[in-house]
C-alpha cells in the first residue's frame, strides 16, 4: 500500500509541476511583451500586452495538446507498422496488459543507437517511440524491459511534465534567441533615452542567456530520480529485472562511431530518452541521465 | 460551533465517497483483468483452425495430436463459465504445445512462413495470458487488502463488499517450449 501511495504522489507531483511550468511560461511571455512594448513605444503598451496574453495562451494550449506530435516530429518518427514491427507491438500490448494502462500509439525513429522515449499529456494520449536500432538489437525480454520502463513514465505522468518542459522551454529558448537578434535591429537608428536602451538591452541579453540555462536546469530536475523510479516501476510490470538490465548493458557497450551518429535529436529532447542520446564519457553535474552502471547495478540487486 | 459540525459532517461524507469509489475502481480493475484473459484465450482458440490447416499439409500422420487440439478447442468454445473457459484454455495450450513440439520433426513445416507466424502469435498470446494473470492476481490482492484491513473493512461491511474469491488461473510459460533433439 505504501508503494501505491508514493506512486499516487508522483502523479500529483507531476501534475502540479506541469501546472507551475505553464504558469511560469505564461508570465515569461507577459514580461517579454512588457519589455517589447517598452522598447518599441510605450504608447502601444495595451495592444502589445493583449497580444502577448493571446500569444502565450495559444502557445501553451498548442504546446499542451500537441506536445506528443511536436516531440515525434522533432525526431522525425514514423508510425510503427503492425506487420513489420510485430515484436514491438507484442511487447507493448503485453506491458499495457501488465500495467493496466491503455495501449499507447507506437512510433519508430531512424537511428542505429538503442534508445526509446515516451511522450504525450496523459496515459490516454501517450506515444512510445523506439529507434530502429533498438528494435533490431534487443531480444524479447530486453524489449519488454525497456517498454515497461517507458510505460512507467506514462503511468506516473512523467511524460506530461517531461514533454511539456522539452516543448515549451525548448521553444522559449529559440524565441528568446530571436528576440535578442531583433533587439539589435530594433535599436539601430532609434533615438531614445540612452540609459533606458542600455537597460533594455541588458534585460534582453539576460533573458536570452537565461532561457537555455533554464532549459538545462529543468532537464536536470527532470531526469535523474525519474529514471530510477521508472526502472523500478517497470520491473513491477515485467517481474524480470534482468531484461531491462541487459538492455542497458547493450546500450552501454554499444559503440557507434561519431561520424555515423545522426544527430536527429534536438538537445531539449534528450531528457525524454531512456539513455542520453548525447552520451558523454564523464558523468557530471549537467548529465541528463544517471550513470548506466549504477542503474544496472540496482536492477541486478532487485 | 455549528460550522464545526457541518465541516465534520462534510468530511465524513467525503470519506464515505472516497471509500465507495475505491471499491468500485478496484472491483472494475478485477473485471477488466478477467476480460483481458478472456480476450487472449479467445484469440488463441481463433488461431487453431489456421494452425491445423497449415500443419496438415506437412504432417499428415499426426492425426491424434491434431484431434486433441480440435477437441480442446471445441471444449473451450462450449465452456460457459469463466472457470470452465480458463480450464479448457489451459488444456488447449497443452495440446498446442505438443503440436508445436512435433513440428520440430518436419523441417519443411518449420520453414513455412505462415506456420512461423502462427507460432510467434501463439507465443505472444502466451505472454499476454501470463501478464493478464499477473495483473489479475495483483488486482484481487489490492481489493482483498482493502476489504480486510482497517479502516477499509468497516466500509466493506457498510457497503456489503466481501473479499473476492480468488481462483487459481493455471500458470503459462512465457515462451515457446524449447525442444532439444
């Protein structure tokens, strides 16, 4: 029973965090609108503020309802075929039975690396995406282990918070960069109070620097513990910890030469994956994923 | 003072609602898991005619085993209760296992695309039955814990919910039996 309560807590936490994230993004755009109106012309203040409220609402709603589609499109995933990826379907159907969750939609992305992610806003609208490499190289038990890991992300609403973060903040950092670029143009040839201008430019620069850092920090807060939790919950579905452990070992031992790696994955999407698509040799503060060895060790102890 | 009483009454009413819903949710979970098992058993029975027809061409003199499978399927189709279905389903599984085992003696059959596909489907169904059985066991455990533990047992007696009878669903192996020869 204790376990169930903590699982329930995880779901609540993810829903609350998603909501907070949405509020933060909303405020961000309002402030952005305020700054823009100050730079352009304070007399347009109301028009710009109304515009930025409408814009941020559309941005958030579109992001919320299409987060799965956006994340799938960003890795150029295609729907998995019932005949060609039979094993994949069987593994996910089995895990959806074992977990009592509805069947997610399945996608496949082109990559030799073994990797996978889940996305969507709730279990009823979830997607699971595997790389072609994973479908080729993993055997049935390993495949089920990885699917179970992804299904746990679906079950505890990790997918909502993770995908929203990747989509909303990922886009914010792009927009902030555009803002910075336009700020330079906007200032050319405009004669206004120099001090105000310097202040605004500084503010703009701070924004543009903060946005990617924020993305980095949020991705940090996303992954580490979540991966352990999902590993553990996944084992509750398969009752076979070695399946996932072996899959993680295969991921660890896989050496794909840098030049053959296709970097289809946007940086902001990295935390969604079961293992970091931008594998680094050294584990550090900014790694989005916990150490594979540690995860394998924990699984083998179960 | 009156507000305290009203507040307390609302609080108690809420607890009653919460517990009622939990019984319903956990009960539905059990029904759902049973229907999952049913679906998978049905799927398996549906694959039988197909399997027989693809085996027939290659293994003509294995009539005995094929008759066993057909009979087991008939028994499954005519079973009325869920218990009966589960039992007949297990029989069918045993019969299928022996048919898959003799297939090892017929290299041409083993090379048959259709047969291979059926074999894979049957293995996947076996997995799914095993997983739905696992889910059933968990669900019934959750429900019965709720009815037996305090304070759930109080609400169980108020709502007239009894611990559900647990019935044994035969375990199925999660992979096709490997035959050494």
